[in-house]
């Protein structure tokens, strides 16, 4: 995300605007959602062993749910899913960078 911010700052100037295209937004949003899933899937699997989804996603004052959740110790991280998300981020950065790098090199009309 820091690299994206730098690219946007570099490619945007007072004379030229360099907005993200819909496809680049899609790649960034999909990568973000997949990253969240990669980080939370192990916890969700742990919680679903004992409680239904409704009790997990609602803010439950039940002590039983909170006590069980406090016993969670990360066991597995889905590196494949995380890598897919990173590839989507890199694809968005590359398409944005290549598109505006070409435009920046071409003479102004």
C-alpha cells in the first residue's frame, strides 16, 4: 500500500491526473478481502468447532464464548491464500505503474 501511495503521488501532478481504473480497484479490493480471509480463517475454524456462526459474528456477552475464544492459539496460516492476495496487489501495482509510466514518457499533446 505504501508503494501504491508513492506511485500515485509520483504519477499525479498539477497538470496530470492518474486515477486508478476499475480493474485496478477490483484487484486491490479482492486482494484485501483475501488477505483478511487468510488471517482469520484459522480462528474461524477454531470457533466453529464449538459454536454456530451466529454466535461468533454477533457480539455475544456470553462468558462461554469469550472464554473459549481466549484459549485460541494460532495453529496454521494459509500461506497459499495469502500469496494469492499478494499476487493480486502486485498485479494492480504493475498495471497502474506500466500504464502511467508509458504516458509520462510520451510527449505532451
